[in-house]
C-alpha cells in the first residue's frame, strides 16, 4: 500500500504544480516554473538565475542576477508558448498578463479557490451549476475588476434581454443584439435584478443604453481604454460624424482628460473661440458658481430621488441644530433669488 500511496501523493503534487500555472489573468511567478534557460550551455530554470516578482497585479518582472542572461531569458519565454510577449528594457524583462474572457476568468477563479482551500468561496459553489446564471457570471467579472461604463452597459443589456428570453440570432453581432434592448420594457422584477446585480437604478440604466448608438468598433475602443462615462456622454453631444475621431483621440493617449476631449470636439466642429483672460474670483462668487453647477447638473445624478440625494449629502453628517441653520439659510437664499428674478423681468 505504501508504494500506491506514494504514487498517489506524487500525482496530487503534480496536479497542484500544474494548477498553479493556470492563467488567472494575475501575474504569478509560478507560471515560469518548468522553463529552462541556456545558462552558459546548461539548461537552468529561470527561477534559479533571476528574481521574479509581481510588481503589479497583471505585470511580472524578471530581473536576471547576471545582465548577459537578459537575452537568453527573453528567448526562453518566447519559446515557451505561454502566450505572453516579454518586453526588455535593458535591465528588466516584463510580462504583462492580458485580461481573461469572462468564462476563462470564472474557471480560473474557481480553480484558484480550490487550490487555496476556500471551499465556501461563492464562485466555486457556482460550479455546481451546469449553466451558471448571467448574474453569477457578471458578479465574477466584477469581483475580478470593476466594470467600465461600456462594460456596465453591456452587462445591463444582457441581463435585461436574457431575463425576457431574448437571445442573439445566428449571424447577429453583439452590439446589434444589445440594441434590441430598446424594444424591452422593464418590469419590476427586471428593475430589482438590475439593482441587486449591478446596483443600477432605472434612470442610470437608460443613460447607459444610449451608448449602443455608437458603432461596434467605437464601443470596443471606449471599453478597452476605460473611457469615463462623462467623456462618452460629452462625445455623443456632438455630431455623430465626429464620434469615431473623438473616441480614437481619447484612446490614443493614456493621459487624456474630459477637458482635452471637449477642446478637441470644439476644434473639430469649428466652435472653438479664443480664451479671454479671467480675473480671479472672490470666494463668494466661487461658492455661488459651485452651487449653480450642482443645481444645473441635478438631472445627471443617478439617484431617482435627486433632490433627496443632495439633501442627504448636505445634512447627513450634521446634528439637528446645524441642519436647522442650513435649511434656514437655504430659505433665505431662495427668497433673495426670487427677488432678483423679479428684477430681471
């Protein structure tokens, strides 16, 4: 029996070693185990001739203890068929792990949890299902990385369509399928599912669905560049002919901001005007303009009770007496604004 047990233990150890190499989308030094480098004519494991560590969640840095080994290590990684492309800056080799698809990420997370003995891990329990629900798949993706605005729109559209038994046609593109969400009326059950799975209210859902007016290529670029929702909505305020250029403009440089995109769109549409020199504002004017921006932007808030959400933000962390004072000052301000309004007529 001892010989059988020994073979079984070796089989388990080998299985654990192989599972440790499973690509989870996160950088792990163990993925380089088993890769040998030509070390002055002798095949030698990478981990024996270099320091290997995850400097970022999806970046593995390999620093050889001897600089001449940079080339041989890079060559060995290329030849390993790991599906990773090393970059060599002369001192360090970096391996950037690409994002996994939802399905592969689901299984990779489950295998990792099994390896770490997390028997109650929720995504392992989901493996019991032969067909995991869309809610579980979205939850797994969100556990790995926060969804981009386009990712949220796609997830919400898929939830709504599948809850209404709507499925893509054989030759239908993903974006064409998601656009069919415009024909679906949300019932209370679907609203509850959106809130539970994505913490998304009806008004916010409606805003996100407008993103499907973009072409598929533009959506993909916006998603990959993690374009903020504010930038996307700004782009869509302009002529549709400018959308491809504006999306590409933002995605072409990592440091681009909302202001950069706005200025680009103004130039492209011929609306750009020279900037006038502005004198510094006094504190009262600054505060008044901040309040005006808040009130003008109230419809952009995702909450259904928009005034209520502002009231909560103003009064949520003060005592009752201070709250009374704030309300009294707001009433005084409202009365003053009404008097000014009368004088404008």
